[in-house]
């Protein structure tokens, strides 16, 4: 479903070129619960950005459902992200002026879905992440864990093929982080959505069904785990 | 589109403080522009009114040779037996005031004046009974009284009186030449001191009765000009052309000049001044524009991360741009309404009560035919311009700022702090 083929990505800061990813190759099947692990600067976020089509590789290719990402133009990529991808960010990145319900429903509004269906799906998803009763609350009045749940609901409400989560528990305490991971795992199993999340936290790595480790932009291990 | 409109509205209403601060920056700029425009326009309008009321009248009948020589104030090119013309004008219900204009040397003697001295100035001989139908000098008498026919008295401006140390009842001598070129001395007494809003009249002109001047200057009833009061809304240029041909039937060899012809020196100067005024207004506009741009750029920059998130979730750049432009349009609209309300409020104050500038500019000639109280004038065009400009500028700045933010990579925007 996802094939990363010899992908490299460099960043230039003035005269200095930083190799964020070097010849990375990886494949992921539908419904995987995959963690990209590694220390800061190992290239985890860069790899997620490339899979999420919000960055382009300098060399190599990424295929999603057999189609090369590089063949798509900017508009097609936006539509692809809109329909097929869900994102969960480390800092939640909710729209502060929208309520929990509005933050979730807005991604459906972009998909030309009937208003009644938008409402039903958004409310159901909020209930699924344990936020029923919090629909009309603004993000600023929610705890970190609740905000991350809204972000997860936002990522999943459109029933995407892939959810990409960049350090989803980094801003949460360990108990809330664990709850969030359990929620993600449950949703992964229920919806068969592919989850790819980055982390450098050993507790988070323990949750992964598959653990890919990066170091200095290279894959150093790829292990499947049985729970 | 519905979602984008709703998002823009929510951003406006839920970031209330930011919306009000940004709109207030816009409002201050636009309000200042409307106020400045009202003030400067008021000074121009009042100058024109003071020209007509105290200096030029609406139009003037002259001998056709007089205009070329007008700077010398000649008594050679006159209107003989003006009664026939005055009758014709009365028939047409046009108020008319004959005058003789001549130059004279004013001689002052120590006691009662502080010291001996002389100065050359313009003397206007006016018919005390008819002059009021065209000019408004009588209303500006500050001390003493207005002129009576036949008396050997003069009126003097308050500024000139202050410079000379003159008071009502002080004697003066005017040395001049008669129409036939002989020297003539006229001993007069100050009947009154006027304080006219037209500084040109206030500082360099004295008035004596027409029949007194006629006697001393050997005019035999001739006058140098007949001043007319035309209806306020009439097109002076068209009316003067018609009048000229009608008066030619009574007396050939005359010409009628409109106040615009008579005040061409002032109007040329005012034209130059208008350029300077426009530069001042442009500067006010630029200051407002910089303030608005700065606030809008900051408002959009601080949301770079949000913008990156929206793009990551699949919003197209055009949709994001539209969302920000709708929001900026809302801020622009609120700011423009506030700006116009502020501008109208400030303009109302300056139109109704004015600002007394006498303490600041004193007797200084600043080019306008106004002194003391400066009043504003309503100028709806400036308000409409400011209103549209406010919205367009805000949207334009938002367009540029959003464009700049959209040029960043999505990943880069998400990292922005």
C-alpha cells in the first residue's frame, strides 16, 4: 500500500547541507500500526512529511496504492491529503476559534458531504474518542489529552486510508499518552486504518505492532511485534 | 464557501480583541484622513467665500482698458456716469456696489500715534448705502462705527491698527493723486476698526466714503468698478459673459470679470497649495497604510502554523487564501465603518465649532484668505474614498501576506513559531 523506494532528503542551512534521510526504503500494508522510532534529528518527522505528501524527496520515490506521489501536482496532492490522509500533530494544531465539533466536522465540510451526514459522523467520532458532551467546547478549554483526542477524531472522521501522527504523545503526561495510544490502537483495529507514528519514547514504541528505527537518516532496524 | 465564510466570521468574532485592535488601527488612519481632508477643504471653501464677501465680490464691471493696468490702480480708465448701469443691474435684480480704488500714502504723526511714519496702501472708496448689498464689511466692525456718506472718515483693519498703534478718532492724512494727476491731501479721522476674516483686507486696505473720494479725486461721479452679487449657485463665468453683452447695450467698452478672474493670483497659489495639501493627505494615507499593513502582516504571520495545518489537512491554497481574504475583508469593513464614524465625528466638530488658530499663526499669512477660526467642510467623496480604500487596502495586504505565507513549504509552516 505504501512503498518508500530509496528516498533521500537533504536540508540546506546556508552552506551546510544536512542529510535528513539517506536512501530509505520501506513498505507498509493496509491496517498496520507502525512506529518510526529514533532520537531527535534521526529523520522521523521528515519521513512522515514525505509519506504525508507535505514535502517532496530529493531523490527516490514514494508510492501509495501503487501510484507515485511525485506524479501528482500541488492541487492533486491537496485533494489526496483531503480524502486519504489523516494527520495528528505533536502540538495538536486545532483551530482555536472552532469548537471540538467544528474542528472535527470541518474536514468533512471540505469533502462535499451532506450537512446531516457531517453532523452524524462528527458526533459519532467524538463519542468514539470519549468526548461526548465536549462538542461545543473550544480547544483552549480542553486538557492536552482531550485536545489530542479531538485531533485524532479529526484525523479519523473522514475514514482515511492512512493516519500519520508525529510524536502524538510528546506533549502529554504518561497516563494520558498511554490512553491516547490505546485509543489509536483500538481505532486501528476497528477501522483497519494504517497508523504510522513517530516517537522517541520507549513506552510508545512498546505499543507499536511494527517498529522501524532510524538513525542519522537511515533505517537501522525493522521489527514486527506480536502482542 | 459556506465553511470559509463561517470560518472567517468565527475568526472575527472569537478573536474579538485582535479584530478590534486591527480595525481600530485602520479606523484611526481613515478617521485622520477624513478629518484632515475636511479641515483643508474647509479652509479652501472659507477662503473662496471670504474672497467673494470681502475682496472680489461675485463679479466686477470694469472699463475694458482697466484690467491690463490694474496693478497700478489707475484712475484713468473709469466707468463714467455709472447710474445707467446701476439701473440696468437693478432691473435684473443684481445687487451692485460702485467703488473707487486708488493707492495712497498714509501719513502718521507722532501724537497721537506712537511715532511719525508713512506707508503706501490701497484705499477703497465705498458707497456706505450700497456696499452692504454686495460686501459684508459692516458686520466686521470691531470698534467705532461704519462709514456715513460724505464724511471725512476712514475704516482701518484691526491688524493694521495694531501695527500702527491706531485707535478710533485718531487723525490721518492720505496723500494721493487726483484723476487729473495733481497731488491731493485728504485729512481723515478713524471712524472704526474692522476685523475681517480675510487677512488680505485686514492688513493692507482702508475704506473711505465714495462721495468723499469723488470730491478729493475729481472723479465727477465716475467709479473704477462696480461690484456685483450673483446668486450663490450660479455659474459665475456663464453669467458674467451674458451680463457683459447685456451691459454693452447700455455702455460699450466695459468688461465683466468673475471672481475667479479677479482672484486668479490667489487661485494659482491655491492650486500650488493644493498639491502640497494632497501630499499631506497622501502622507496621512501612507501612514495609515503602513499601520494597517503592519497589523495585518502580524495577524497573518502569527497564524502561519494554523495555515500549514489547514494545508496538511487538504485545504487548497486558493481556499486558504479566500478564507484569509474574507476575514481581512471583514476587518477592513469594520475598520472602515469605524474610521468613517470617527472621521464624521471629528469633521462634525471642526465643521460646527472650528479650531481657533489665531494663537498659533497670529497675523502670519499662510496663503488662505482665512484667519482666526478655521472651520471644516463636509466632503462625502473623501468618506466614500476612505471607506473603499480601507477595505481594499486590508484585503490587498492580506492577499500579499497570505501569498508569502503560502510560499513556505507545509512542513516549514508547521514548524513555524
